[in-house]
C-alpha cells in the first residue's frame, strides 16, 4: 500500500542506505502530502531513524535522491527542522535551556554574529509554546527527560521551518508531556506545517498520525493511517523477520561489498 | 618580601617577558582546552603535545637555527599530522579512538626523541637548547618569544570569540549542527588547528610532556564552579593565567626549580581544591549536605522518641534522664548524647538537673514526625496495597522528607484518617 501524492512536500526516490557497509534501507520510494502529521512506524532496527537522517543528509545514501518542496536539500535547508533523539547529546553540557533553544536560530543569525533581540523573542515565544518559560535560565542537566525533550522541540520550533523531522520525541516522556506534544503537533499542521515523527508504539499511532509510513528495512506502506493500518500490512511490518534481506545484508557487511556497484553520489 | 615586590612589580624585563609570556600561553590554552574537554577528547591534547616534538626537531635540522617562528611552523605541521592520523585510524580501521590516540602519541613522540638524540649527538644541542622543549623552560623566554606567543594567544582568543556559538553547537550536538547546514567538518578542523596552536605556544614554558595539563586541567577545574559555558571559559583562562604566574614566581624564588612543572603543580592544586571546595558540585559541599541531613534526621528521631514515650505515659511533658531514654528500644540507633544538648540549645527540649523534657515547640515537632510516619503508613497500605507489617521501615525514611505541601495532599487524599494500620492514633495539630 504505497500511495503517491500530487505536488508532494517530500519525495524520496529509490533511496538505499547502508550503515557501516550494512544495508539498512532498501530502495525506499515514497511521497508525502503537505500539512499532515506523519508517523514512521516499525520495529526496532527497522531503519526509522536512518530514514530521517538520510533525508536530512546526515548519512550519505548508496543510491537514490530526496526532493523537498520539489528542490534539493541544500536549497531548502532553512525551511526544514530536525529534532534528534534525546540521548544523542550529553545533557551535562554547560548550557541553559534558552541557550540550547537559541541554537535553532543560528542559521538565521549567521556566522560570527550575535543573537539579536528578535531572536531572543522567538526563543521566549517557543519556550512558552512548550510550557518551559519558567525554566529558561535552568541548566539543561537539571531537567527531567520530558522537559529535555521539550527543549529539543522548542529548539526546532525556533527554526520557524515548514517541515519538521522528529526522532522519537515520545521516548522516555511522561504521559502529560506526550499529550502536550501531540496537541502541539496538531496545532502545527493546522497552520500548514508538516511534521514527520519516528514512533514505535503501534497503539497510540492510529490516534496521533494522519499519515503513516510502515517500515522494516523496506517500505511496507505509505498511506493515510486508515489505509495503512490493515492486519496484513502490520503483520508484514512486525511479523515476518524479512530473513532474506537481513541475511543478504550480513553477507554484504561481512565482505565489505558496496551495496550498489556505482555510487551516484 | 623583597622578592615578592621585585617579581610582581615586573620591573626586571626578563621577569616581565616570562610572566607575560606564560600568562598569555596559559590563558590561551585553557580557553581552547574547554572545548577539547567538553568534546571528551582530553587525551587528544596529550597526543598532539607529544607529536609536536618531531616537528620542532625537524625544523631545527633543516634550518639549523632556533628561530621561534620556524620551530612553531614545524611543530604545527606535525601536530596537525597527528590529529589527521588519529582520525584516519578511527575511520579506516576497527580501532577505537583511545587506541588510535595511544598509537599516535607514542609513535610521534618516539620519532621526536630519536631526532632529538641525533641533534644532541651532532653536538649542537647545547647551544640550541632543544631539550628544554621536553619539560619546558619559561625562564629562557626572549622578547621575540613573548611577541610570537602573545600574538598566537590573541589569535586563539579572537577565533574563539568570533566562532563561539558555532563551536558550542558543534561540540554539543553535531547532528543538529549538520542538519541546519553548518559545515561541522570545518569547525572540527578549526578546533584541531587551535588545539595544535595552543600546544605549540605552551610547550615553550611547560614542555611537551606536561602540556596536556595546561589544556585540560583549567577546564576541568572551572567546570566545578559554573554551569555556563561563557563563565567556564573565563574562569578557566583566569585559573590558567594565575597558575602560570604562580609557577613562574616559585621558580623565580628557587632558580633550580623548573618553571613548567611548577605551573602544572599550581593548576593541579587549584583543580583538586575545586574538586573539594566548589559550591554545589564539590565533595565538601556535598558531604556537608549529607551531614546536615543526617543531623536533621537524628534530631527529629529524638523528638519523636520523646513524643511516643509521652504518648505511652499519657504525659508529654514529663522529665526523663539520659539513662531512662537510652534503655528504650527505639533509642538503640540514636546518638542521644550528641542530640540532647543540641536540642536543648535549640529550645526543643528543657533540661533540669540531668533530666530532659519536651518544650511546646519540641512536642509540636515530634508530633508532626509521628503524624507523617503514620500517614505514610496509611498511604502505603491503601494506595500501594502493602501489608501493615511491611510499611514501618519505609515510613522511617519518608517521614523526614515530606514537605508541608505533600503533607497537606496526603491528609486530603486519605481524608484525615485517625488511626494508622497498626491502630495507633494519628495526632493532628488542631485537636490539641
């Protein structure tokens, strides 16, 4: 069930990605519509984070290309925002909440320059949106897991982008924070933004997302939730272990064979 | 005292050069070190410091002079090569960063020592004084050295001030930096370059062997005092400069003493003191906090003992002697001898001859602890479904940390129960 859309906000064409020579994604091909919350769903090790990292250009693909707003990534970087996994940074770093959120403004501020008043106001505004205004001066290690996650989301909001990629924003987050984040995502799409979220809880997925990408090394489905959440497609995502792809991947990794013969990148 | 005045008036031009030179050097390398420290690459600085030795020797062999600028260039080249080698090893082999660092350090340093021996045996070592690069010799600094090193340090400071926000982001969250289009490779290269520059400047006074200390120790010490990066940078450079001046002063008083090792000694003492004394994170502050809490627990337990004994005897204000109290089963773990005089001094107990009784304030406090204990037992049996004989131990700890807000919530949640799971009365204030 792979539904293609007209005038997609994101187009992924034949994207294959390896991680240390081991193929993690096989020929992903999909398009996403504007103004929806998209959930990337699949079991552990399905390549969910790898997919958004490849879209953001953080991992070089073996083959294929990504077009965002119909253009190349570099041309539209300022319109895209990224929330990495919370555990990917050291929260003991000597920085305050507002300093981290300010990082979302860095590409707008420019090299060698200091944050302007307008940037500080955007930061304050974003902290308000995630209910962290009282914590602005707090050192980031003194926050709870849910608060740290909201700091990252505020930083992404500060980018004032049109397309957001969030890697596991609900991981290690309390129920109240999870609800608050979901509401925020819905508000964002209501104002025309598009949000792509990596998520691994099937139960909540149907309520949270308008569109889902079912992923397990290969693309199983990309469609509105109701059409993608069929017993058969879910079984295909979570049930079978795709032993053939896994086995082949291991052979490629062991012998250090490149996945594609000629690199187009 | 005369020495002190002579030294710190900086009237002797030689002293002036040495003091200014080492202070610039130490402040510069402390600044750079903050980023290496936060990047968790402390040992990289050590490897680079050792790897500049072959560069110094080579440029001496080629030019046959001890021109500081040429030596700096030679040192810079092999230092940068060392970083390149470490990155290449990690990227193209299965070896991890620590192993790569170890290999690069020893190989480069080994080559450096071989070259140094060659130079020494050629007979020109004595006039070249290259061996001072091993342990540093600040006292030998000339005006030219101070100029060259002062300028390089200034360059380091300006670079860090200009690129501060990008450096901070790249060190904190490289993925995000990449995602917003910052060329992180360039900034990582910049960190490598300024690390090598700091090392090149520093070895003149502290030598290749101890240089890593000048990079990392000020940063580690400063981290104890602050949670803000700008403050940390400032504190680290002040610590570094202070240690440089201090070390230079010591070696001025005792001319047989080498300057570099003394600078490192001073900064190490500062780091160790920070480790113990810094507010919040220091060991002393933390152990004081624990001590204070233990004392609070002891005092509350003694007042609780008085209250519960009074409950049994149906008289809260009866006098008890130390021996009487000490016999009680609940007093077994209590340091009564220590607590009784303290509580008397605080006005919670009253002493007559050798006997003590509760004051009104003391009774109120003891009663609150008993109430919290019994309320918590109720909470555990009702909400956590624990058996009544499993709740006492837990309540012994919790009774001391319940805040008035939680106390109120507990009362409301449990709807002001009058008896605990063991049918003891729960004493409320308003009933008296």
